């Protein structure tokens, strides 16, 4: 708990830092076509360099390389950011995560935040640490970090890293206990994570009840509501998957691209379990083309072991 208190103190003390990086590399979801343009021709992910001014739940503001004026676009389009300026502490922390050394990666969060990265980067690093806490057997810490982050609206790029169990597979008893203790949490993001963990336990009905409550509650944020609806697919019997595949793919497609990785993993898992291996392979290949796949596959491999 001393680590948790330190994490929360540091996170709350630096979230108002105003910081602009040097030339960052940014991946943006392709602009959605207008009615007149149609969608028959696929559009490429946009890659640009520039100085990020701000990234919150609504807007992404950047000064493109070689320009002086800001460009403003929807925050939902931001898929990934490769910062130019990264502290040594952060480099070590990310390196440990990539190596699957989650407990050590989690312990590096306080030092990484002390270097005062921009707010959006603090949020992403903290969400990464929530995954590390989950994977290293510290589920209560994972949920606490998610709850702290959910006190303010988050960019899709950060929400994409919620420690959700998208694929079927048993969760350790300690994870299930932590989930049950937070099943009535005021944070919708925490309850979404809790529901995903409970679906992998004997308390799956409680997980489904939480999902239904999130979907029916008018106060549930749109992104959380959509993810909750998709998470419910995990309990669909294999014989029904083939008939639902096209509908599910359409539901995933309307999400911000940054949020599609987890739901796509869920669909891929369901297709494999129902014997549709070729369709599952197609989704896997599309995931491998995303800029975040190299880092996230470390976590996925650990979850599947």
C-alpha cells in the first residue's frame, strides 16, 4: 500500500504540468469519409511529426513540423504517439514491460512521473502500470489506478489500455476477489474492468449484471458503454458466433480505431473457439499492422500463457 500511496501522490501532484515536447511522431486514424466521398477506397493511417501542445478526451492540438500554427483535430483519431523526449526512468520502465517484468515496471512509475511528462503521457503511463499491476498479481492496485484516472475524461489512446480481460481464460482467485470488492465502484471504467475479470470466474453472472447496468445507465460515458456492450460477446456460445460475425465486425468498425484492438482480440478469440480459424487469422494479420502491436503483444502473450 505504500507504493500505491506514492503513486497516487505523484500522479495527483503533477497532472497540471504544462509541457510541450520536441518533435513527436504521431499516428492518426484516417479521416472518416464524407457522404460524397464514399468508403469504397481504403484510407491509410496518417503519420506526422510535430510538437504536441495538448491531448485530452476531446481535442488533439499539435504544431506540425515546419509550421508555426496549431492544427486541431479530434482526440479520438490519435492512435499512438512516439515522444521525442522520454526520460531515462520511462525508458527503463517501458523496457521492463516489454520484457514481461511487470512488477519491476510498475515500481518505476513514480520516477517516470517525477520527470513531469505531459498530462496525456502521465495518463498513458499510469494505465500501462495498471496492466503491470494486474499481471504481477496486484489487482487492487490496478483497479485503484484505473479509478484515479477515471476522475477526468480520458483520450481514446489511454482508454485503449484499460486492463480488460478481452479473451476467455481463468483469472487467479486474488484477481476475482479484488474484482468483487470493487463491483459497486462509482467509476464506470473500474466496473468495466471488474466485469471482464468476473466473466473469467464462477461469478460470471455478476460480471454480466455489471455489463448490463453499464449499458442501461444513461450516465455511462459513450466509449465505456460501447466497450461494455462488446465485452458481453465473451459469453456467446460458439455455435452462434458465425451468424453474428458480420454484425460484430460492423460494431467494432464504428469505434475509434484506437479502441478497436481489444474488441478485435475478443472477436479473434471467439472465431478460433468456434472453428473459424481463417477468419481469426485475418484479424490477427490486421492487428499486426497497427503501430501499438509490438508493445501490446507482450501483454497478450502473457495473458495467454
